[in-house]
C-alpha cells in the first residue's frame, strides 16, 4: 500500500505492507495538523507513518462495522490496567497512539484501529467536515476539564487550526471568546461566529486563558494575561522546551491545566449541527501520493488545514 513516511526530518512516499491486525479501514480523507509538523521536526523522536485525523471506510472487521464510514479515537489502551478501569484509557501507561506512538498512522491507504475506538460518521457530514472530528474533540476537552460558566469570558491565544476550533467550540457553548492572533483573515472565521478579536494582550485580565499558539513563548503570554487564581489551559505541543518564570505562576496562584485529546461524541454532534465552520479552514487538498508537497504546503506561514485524499 502507499503511505507517507517520516524519518530524519524528511517526508517520503513509498510502498508499505498492508496492515493485517484489528479492524482494517481504508482511509478516504486525512488532515495534517500541527502535531504532524512537530513530528517531522523531531517531536517524540518519531519515525514511521504519521497521521491521526482521518475518515475511512471499514473493509475488514466485525460484521456490524463493515462498509461503514468511520472516524476513530487515537489512543489504543490496554483496557486492563487501573487507569483504564477508572475511565482514563487515554492515559493508559501502555497505550499506543495512532500515527504518534508505536502505531502506524492514517497517512496511508489503510490503517487499523480496534472497534471500540470507532465512531460512525453521520450521513449528513461530508468527509472534509468529519475529518475535523479529532481536533474538535480536543477543543471540547477543555469544557470536560474546566467548568467555565456560560456567559464567562475566555481569552484564546492563537489563530491556527486548533485555536480557531477552540474559539468556535467555546462560542457554541455560550462562552464569550476574546481571540488573539496575527492574521486578520483567519481571525475572521471566529469573528463571524461572535468572537471579539483582541489586539494587544492585556495583563492580568482574564479568569480563563487558553494557549493554542503552538509556540514556546505562548505559555508565558497566557500566564501574563491571567488573573490571580485564574486558570491557564495549555493546548500547545511544541518540539522545543518551554521556558517560563515559575514565580509568575506561583505568586498569583494560577492553575495550569494540560489539555490533550477529547471524546468524539460531542465533537460529531457539534459538526453535525453546523455549529463549527470547518470549510473555511481548508486551504488545500492533495492526493496521498503528493504527501511530501502537502506537508510543504502545510508548513507555509498562514496556511490552515491541508487535507490528503485517497480516492
């Protein structure tokens, strides 16, 4: 099968063995996200087939899943340890992660996942919408972790792919969003949904601040914007180390919350209700065979979502 491969900071496309274990899924659409770009840059010391945002059709597996169009949660847990029994399978110490940790990813003609990870895509959703399920779920995870009241004010730092989805998810849940970024044309996506576009980040102003800048400096900025005893939600994963003066966190007693993957059910619901504008975020579509060019395009400053298709 054809697949994209990352090794030593380079993307190549080659022929790889077709996977045989678990439920076999034919990828139809996949999305390149910032994590994929960080993997290329050396995050996790990654080598292999990347990709964790996908839509596909089940070709082999349990009869009730065959022929269905699916998306899939990316953490493959052992289902046996204490963490799994406590409902924290996404933090299973023995887990593998699709396209990130010890499990070949979705930038391939075929991928595999256990059936418990699969969610059927509603018929009303096109592939290019459903492929956003995983990052929308990551945005929804914020509201699972932090009880932000409706009508509350939240600052979202970043106008990249995840930042724009976070702003929209919070808006869809009745929260007042102040979005900060550098690209007016991208910020227009959340402005059209009701966000207030910030200019200069104010000091110690917000009770809740989300760092989705994708930069090593973003956390320090987010902390500076947070009120004493406020909460900073950290969504950026960067290859470089993040340096911050911890006194700026400890003295004002700011809570730092790491936030990662989320549940797919609420994400699919928001997408099906058309409460999230994802179409405006698609900047280009490439054939899987053109994955190297697709990565180069995705790395271009100002570009949002680049998709790979397997027609």
